[in-house]
C-alpha cells in the first residue's frame, strides 16, 4: 500500500514508518520542516511539506494514498490552553483526512489512548473517557470511527500511557524530563497506581496490522505491559539518573496531574487474539535501563 502518515518523525511515527517500509509498503509523510523531511527521506519515505493546520496538504496526501495513519499531535502539555489548542488542531486535521477518504473503503488508522475503568484493566470494548483534559481527543477518534458507515475502513489504535524507545517517551519520559530539571524524580499519587506501556516498535507493528486488516469502526489496545506501578518506574529512573525519588503534588504535572495519579491498567487480550499481535521488544522497566545521567 502507499500510505500517508502524519507524525512520522515522532517516537511512534518513526517506528511506524520503518515497520511499513520493512513490510513492503511505501510511505509519504507530512513534514513541517526541512529537518523532518530529511528524517523521512533517510528512513526511505518521501515527504509532503506542511503542518497539520495545512488542510490542503492533508487532503492531497490522503487522496493520493491507499491508506492514512494519523499520529501528529502538538507536544506542549504545559497548560490547559496549550493542550486545548493542540486538541482542536488535531481534530480539524483528522476530520479533513477522514473526509478525503469517504466512499473509498481505504483504511484510516488514528491514534487514541487506552481508557481507565475503576477496579479492572480496561478492554477494547470500553468507551473512551467523556471527561478530563483529553476528552476532546476522544470525540475526534469517535468521529473517525463513525466514518466506517461512510465507506472508510477507520480504526483506532489505543496507546498506553508510555510508548517507549531506548527508555524515552510517554508519561515515563515526562517523569524523566521533569527529574532532569528538578534534580529529583517526582511522582504524583501514592506510587501504587499502575500505567500500562508498550515499546514503540511493538506499537508500530499494531498500526501496520490495523492498516492491513482491521475492520471499520474497530479499536485496538497496543498494550504490552498491563500496568507498572509508578513508584517502580520512578525507582528505575532515579537509579539510572543518580537522583532521589519523592512523591510530589499532582499539579506538578499541569493538566495531566489528575491522569498521572490514576490507576489505569489495560488489557490487550482481544487485540492479540484477533489481529495476531505479539509484542517482542523490551518491557518499560527493562527499556528504562537504557537511560543515561
Ligand atoms: N508516546 C506516548 O507514550 C503516547 C502515548 C499515548 C498517545 N500518544 C499519541 O501518539 C501520537 C504520536 O506520539 P509520539 O510520542 O510519537 O509523539 P512525538 O514524539 O511528540 O511526535 C509528534 C509528531 O507529530 C508531529 N507534529 C506535531 N505537531 C505538528 C504539526 N503542527 N504539524 C505537523 N506535524 C506535527 C511531529 O513532527 P516534527 O518531528 O516535525 O516535530 C512528530 O512527527 C500523538 O498523537 C500522541 O499524543 C503517544
């Protein structure tokens, strides 16, 4: 397939582009800078210049491709306003990409997040959260999945809290980044709350499987580790960076504090059985051993 990818230079997107090319697909990536265009080209892809606010570039990329994977998202999570602006930008981009695919039966794979359900691991049939700082992203995903009734083979690949590569990325990566600045590995909540995780290359394999064979309107869990206690994650980060570990107020992490403090294990049993997905790369706690001071 010839696949249009947004966010193809990020932690997940880099792995997705490599996975697609390794499995015989061709990739064209949206590139908002010369640097990103060069990264895509050195990975064996081609590129279209543009930002995800550039709706003409999105329409052109989607209509010329056999399938689309949407991953781009602004990375400023520091304030509620910044997060809201990124959600609005992503929402418009996703609706533009989806509209370009109506009545084509082409696959449209969007990124989402695993939901959290009190007292049990979440499963693929659970709804996305309707409230909280990222609720707007859930609406965009639901709109994309609803396009399955309009001739789009849309599917959502739900990410756990940490998608990691070489010990970096995701919520664990945010703890690491904050620790480097603060000189202490601060974690919110009481530390017993669990975050699920996946290696970026395992997540990439699931994006490819969804592109190739997920039915329209389906959701999948890219979960390799059902849930690691946050205190255990912080302990490895502290040991690798040579820093002390301490509990901190939830609002240390801005609008994400409340999510950081929530216990949110997640299952991928259905995804593994239905799509034949088998994670093969290191767990989060093992991958964090790659961190350097
Ligand atoms: N990593 C995780 O643990 C995790 C967990 C749950 C969900 N997710 C979601 O998965 C997706 C990918 O995550 P990631 O960790 O790979 O993200 P990332 O490393 O921050 O990369 C973001 C990607 O989006 C691109 N991008 C950002 N703003 C853009 C814009 N305005 N126009 C065009 N491109 C833009 C970036 O391009 P440049 O390279 O040019 O900056 C980059 O390719 C995101 O939607 C993220 O929210 C990630």
